[in-house]
C-alpha cells in the first residue's frame, strides 16, 4: 500500500474485509523463507531450521472460543470501530482460525527463529538439537501486517499452537498468563513506557493444558502440582517483533559461515529493522555501514531510556535475556514480570531468574544485551574498520549513557532539577530500613510533605522512634534541594521560582498513583475461568489511567499496600515461568 493511499482519510474499520484492505506483508516480501519449509504452513512439529528468516505456519485455533476483552484505546488508535471486536469473523481470525478469510489475507502466519544469550553468554542448551537451529517462536505466530492511520503494525497471536520451534511443547498459552500480558501491555503504554500493545483476548471454553502451579495458600518457591488450565490466545501488536536474539542468530551464522547466504540474510534482516523501526532516525541515503553506526546509537538511546522508565515505575522484567529484548527498544514478552511493592533493590518475581535480572540490576542486564546486539552486527562491518571501531566505542559507552538516564530519572522522581547522589542513596537506605512501598511512597512524596508523618501510609511496619528523626532530617535536606531547583529554574528561565503546586504536579506526572499489583490480578483471571470478566474490565479502566485521581471508593480499593497474607504467597509474590 502506497503512502499516498494512506494520506487519505481512513474510514473506520468495521469488518475483517475492511481490515484486509490495509494489508502490507513487508516482512514476508522483504525477507527470505526457509527453503525447506512447506509453503502451506502445515508444520507443527519441532525440526531444525538452517536458513531463511521465517517459516510459514498455520495457527491452531482454540476450541469453542469466547470473547474476553479488547483494548478500546488501541482500537481507536488503529482506526478500528469498537463493533469489530464483537463480530464472528474477528473472533475466528484472532482465536487462530484462518480459514474462510477474505482472499487478500494469507491463510497462514509465520514463525521466526532466534538465538539466546543470558547475561551476555551465548547458549544453545535450550535448543533441542544443541545447534541453535531449533530455538525461536514456539507458540507465537505473526498473522498480519497492516498500515492503518499512517502507521505500520505487525499482529501476532500468542498461544496459537505448535511451530517448528516449539521444542516439543504444546504451543498454547494459559488463560492466566494471557490475562496478565493483555492487561500489562496497555498499562505500560499508559505509564508512558514503549511497549508492544494488546489488541484482543479470546479464551477457550473447553480446551485445557496441564501446567505446574501453586496450591491455594502455598508459600512454596516452586509449584507443587500439575493443574489443567483453560487456554487462550492474545494478540499483541508492534511495528516489528525483531529481537536482539534474532539478530544474534543470523550474526552467529555469518561469523561461522554456516551457509553461503548467511551474511546476506543478516544484512537483509538489519535493513528490515531499520525500515520498520528506525527510518525516521537514520539517513538511509548514506552508506549502509554508516547506517549501522547510527542504528547502534539510536538503539542505545532507546534501550537506556526504556530501562530507566522501568525502574521509574518499579517494573522488573524478570527474564531479560537477549531473546526478550526487542531491537526496536520497547518492552516485549511479559512472562515472569512483576512490579516492586516492598522496596528491595534485589526484587525478582521469577523464581528461576536470579539476581542478575533483579530490579536495580536491569541497567546492567540491558548493557549485556546491547553488547550482544553489537556483536551480532559486527560481521557487516569487517571491511570498514573505521565504522567497526565506532560501533565498539558506542558499546563501551553504554554504561555511562545508562547512568545519565538513571540520574535524570531519579531527579525527576524527586522533583529536582539536578541529580543528587548522596540524597538518593540516603533515601533508598531509609526506604529499605522502613519497609516502604516503592510506588506508593513516591506518589505520597509528590504531595511535598514537610515531615515523615504524611508518608507513613507507605510503610509496611510502624515507624520506630529513632527512624522518625532520620526521616525528618532527610525531608528537610530534600526540601532544601527543591528550593535550590526552583531558584535554578528561575535563573535559567527568567521567571519566578515554581510554586509548590507546580512542583507537585510535575512529580505526580512522573510517579503514578495506580500501578500493577499481582493480588488485584489473580482474582480477575480466576473469575475469567468461570466466564466472568467484570474484574478484568475494571482493571483495564484503572490500569490505563495510572496518573489520575479516582473516587474515594476506587482509591480504597486500588491504592493500598499489599495485605500481609500475600507476602511470600506462591503465584502472587513470586511465580515460576509456567504459562
């Protein structure tokens, strides 16, 4: 579809036939199909894929699908009429049934391979063939590429059945994990954090798969029993789903000359990444090698900003491997994620994750992933030593850029014009000793209290007498810095110092009031198992307006600390990657 066509006013998309008019299969048209693939998409068993960017795969529809939810906000951005979500054709397509479609829609989707690095170390053990040629989209299938409202999107079903990369698994996603991902993607978008988006969620009314999970009231670290779970298919959307791990796969093949077209396939993938994600940031008229240097700079800027945003709102990805790191610089793959409540720098919701992916170690994990990104594209620069050196310098400077972004973020959370390291370290130490709730505390701090009494609603334990004086001293020092920030702003702008209300307003736009709390979500997905979706829809409303003030009733319901009984509770305070 031409840009000229898209410049015309888009009519609301009310049917799947209307949607078919906006198709743009750029991934399939620009890149290379696995030469050993079956073109009809009838591949649902694990096998090695030695070359090519994708394998055609037909989704496996879920049995007896039922509508659960769709994103009203995202529908509006796409130009979709809300009525589309309730049509039988939409439900069939986005619950995995690609039969009886308009002829413009291909009758199959596609799965992609990628490699895995964990904290900067290459792995092939997760590949069943121990070669790296069987690791990739095991249950995720892209099915459409569209251009709507002048933007390009790739739509991907998660839980759509087995692919050649399924590693022997069933290719399904359970309702629990699907509800979590559907809700959190739109929550992250509302928080102002780059992310894949949620389109729709359909569940099966009869099809189940067994997964290990926790007994009711369990405090076990690991699930104790196998339980049947209803399956679901969620649709996530992004400009592309190219991962650092995907670039790694082709970079590894190019470095070792695994086949004659390995280097060319790497180049094609990078060119596609630039076109889909970075064409507004990179001058594509310059030599390709110069584009690679610009790409690395742009990705570094996006990735460092992204992780700083994660920390700002207390988000912990949990499993930040290279294959869970989007090359477009947005949040991807919401598996064992969590939001820090009781402040702990080493907070890690996933029992299998380790400290290297813990809350305040995410900047270092990002640095490791960026290093693998640079290593992946290095084979394209072997003949241009100047650009290769520039790429290595960009990589070496990641930590300093990351620190700058973190400093700016912390200053904004505290309402300061400039970062104060001593003030922050004192605060974090006090928060740990006191047992402060991370997001609740910073929201209350946004009211600019003059003493600690106003902050005690953010603490999980009564404040000891000796801590009162320490807190009040810190607050005095902080307010003094606020005054200096106001004076500095006045000097720079020529205006009078910001008043208290303006400072509080800025802080409230940085520190959300309502954030993800797992103990809200568990009842919602348990209700959904019985066909009741009211809690999900209520959470949609709350989580997509995280900075807003709400009614007293809503505040008493959602703006509160974790109840004691949920501390240490399996499936709430921590969870396995069982989805």
